[in-house]
C-alpha cells in the first residue's frame, strides 16, 4: 500500500469571490455544492436546479466549494477549490502533484473503493444485457495499484531557462516538472531526475518535444525521443552516449521484451510500440481471454486489432490457426517477427483497415477476439453480427461506452452476453476497461 503523506486533503486553488447569486452558475463566483455521486469517469456530480455539475476530485457525500468553468445547456463543469466537508473514505493522495497533474483523478480514493465505483459504472452500462440474477459477472482483474506503468511519454519544457520533463497539467498544455511518480514503475523513477540533467548538456535540447521511457521483463530500460527535424546529430550522439554510460538502451530501435508468464510467451517491442502499460494485468487478461474463448485444435481464431501479437500468439498455441489483423503494416511486420521468434507456425498476420466497411471481407474463423481502441469496432461488429459461422466473441474494451454500443449491434445479430469482468488496467485514474464474452444463441 502506498505511504500517505501529511498535507492538505486537496490542492487548494486561489480563492474566488463569494457567491452572489445562489441560483446562478456564473463563472465569476464560487459556490457550495453537495456531491451526490461519481460519474462514470470518476468526477463528483452535484445538481443545481436539476442541472448536473461535474466536479473533478470530489467524492460523494462531500460539501465542496467550487467555481464553474464551463456552463453548457445540459450540464456544467466546475473547478474544485476546497473540500469543506470531506467524505469518510477520502484519503490523502501520496502524489504532491495530485489535482494539478492530468494523469490521475482518483488518488483521494482507496484502491478497493475505486474498483467498486468502476464495477458499478460498468454494471449500469451493461444492465440491458444482463439479467438481475445472472452469473455473467466474473471476478475483477486487479493487481498492485501503485508503480505499475512500464512505459510512459514525458513532455519536455523550459522553466527558468532550464529543461524540465514531466506530464501535462490537467486540462492544459502546461508541463509540470515531475521528479517522482507513484504509478510509474520503480525502475524508471531515476530517469525522472536524470533526464533534465542530460538535456542540460545538449545545446539544442529545446528541439526535443517528448521523451519515451520503458522497462521490460528483463529489467532493460530504454529511452527514445521525438524531436524536430533540426535536432542536431551531435546532440543526438551526446544523448546516446549519456544513455549508454547509464546502461540505458537508446533510440527508436531499442529492443525490449515483455513477458506474458501465464502463456509462456514473450513479446518483443520498442519504446514507440503500443503495449499494455500494466504487465501484471495484461498477463491476467491474456489468461481470461484464453479461458473464455476456449480455443481447441479444431478452432480457427481471428484476432482483430492484434498489435504485436499479444493475444494472437497464445491463441495460436491452442487453436488450429490464428490470424491477427491490424491496420499498421509496421505492427504486422513486428507481429510476424514475434511469431517466428516464438516458433509459432500456425499464426499469420495481415494488414486490414478495420475502420472501413468490410462487408466484402471473407471470414472463415469461428472464434473472434476484438481489442479495439477507444472508438470501438462498430463497422466490424456489424459484419460479425451477420456471419453465422462466428460462434463466440471475446471483446477487450478500453471504453465501456463504445463497448455497450457494439454489444447492442452483436445482440441484434443473435449474440448473448455470457461473461463480463472489469479490468483495472489503470488504478488511480478514472479510466476503466472491461472484457466480455458473447456467444451465438
């Protein structure tokens, strides 16, 4: 459990004028609000004249002082100025930047309470597909709630004429200098202090826009960067030398490997590649996918949005064949290399634009894995709903709202929800993920 620090319950912004018109929502005044519940993304919700007011960092049962910053017709958004009456479950966030950094929204809430809130939100979204006494709901996938991110993108900025690295402030492009981060892997923490020192030795460091850091299952640490075209080769060489001296791999081509222990699989990646940021949860998720999809030697499996083969390769070990589809040709090439390195000959990977209509697409696989980005897989689900050969679908979602839309599409095609579970991929944040299994009636 993270150590609690002494300090205020919340970062207090500069005081605003007292409220003059209790019935109004003027952005020039501060108002008192009673928080009734949390929204799906973890913001406190109050009501003024039946109008929802969203207050980040506020908890149900609290009385807060806030200032309206965005007043729309259907709802308003407010900035939390002060917690007047804290809820019993409020805890002191361990991060000094909480409330200012845009990375975390729920550090004031314990890990169990965060999971309970996200579970309730997911159940509300999927209630139309789940009967009240259903055994659809399966145990949440959860692990260590702190120091879990094995990679991150750090912004570079200037402060008092010197370089800083850190994260964007909440709702801002302003960069906050970060010397430690309680959700970043402990092996990456020293880089937060080393990187500004290294940048200061580069005459043209201002041409670096962001720095990528990553650590793999073998304790290899890598650094890469995105810079303007005018970034001098001499500066790049100097930065590479500093990395080598610190035993840090360097550059876009730095080779790393992350393990999926439950599947006896290792996936090669570079700092620029997409991987699940929480390795412990990714391992549990791979096991859950295999369990629910239950591939056998008679099954052919299609993995849509396959990335580097994170799920495709474990599936291929059990199925007759597994085909991974991805829009990026570079990712497909990397996935093929991963299959070859693992000596998995019954997996193949194809380039396919999964965001274009694919009514003409011929699909022979009978079991499907979907792992789309936040936009979901609307067009693909419309096609899958019509294919009688598809008997089972496991859907890994990073956006429960689009998941709900896509399940409705599949349900109209004759699929029913068999299993569902919350995936706590991003503790301390309002972001939630889910995995569901659907089968044809």
